[in-house]
C-alpha cells in the first residue's frame, strides 16, 4: 500500500522529493500517470489475493463467481501461482535494493528516504508470501481422518 500511494502521488504531481526531471522522465502528470495508476491498482489486487491463502474464499470459490461458486479451489494451481508470486516479488525486492543503491536519480535526501521507506515492506513481502503459500499447501493437503 505505501508504494502504491507514493506512485499515485507522483501520478497527480504531488511533491515526493523527486526533481522535476524525474517527473518529466515518468511523464507524470500526463500519460505516464495512467501507467502509475494501473500499476498501483494491479499491485493492490494481487496483494489482496494473498488473503485467499488464509481466508475461506481461498478454499471454496465465493458465491459471486459464476460457474465456480461453492466448488473447492484446486490446491495445486493456487499453490503454483502463489509460489510464482512469492518468487517474483522476492526477485523484484532484490532488484529494487540493487537499483536504489546504484541509481542516478535526481531527488532530494528526504525524497530518497521516502522512496526507500515506502518500498521497504516489499523486501519482506516475497519471503512472507512464500511462507504463507507453504502453509496453505500443507493445510489443504494434510490428511484428516474421516469421522466414524
């Protein structure tokens, strides 16, 4: 959520410590704002899917989904997709750290700190998503005896 709000601030032209040259490079505000808004929305929707790994709607399709409502969510595809998300998010976090340490970005000191603070949760998101994915798989595939 913090990085999404940071991107939305850039999209509407609010000062977040970046120089005007950075706004110009992003074409924000302007047509680049569309990209920033879509990226923020997609990121939040994918993050919301993580709740399915710990909520009941991650085991049984919700009633508002046509054709699937009430059926069990297949464990293997859900686990594979969540595992891919954990891997992708972990790689993105590592690349972000590398890029932020080697970037030639025109920003104030507080702007650089703000950027690092709003993206810091991303560093833990991938490994934590991986842990929740393993728990989801183990919980859904655990042997449970049938009561007599």
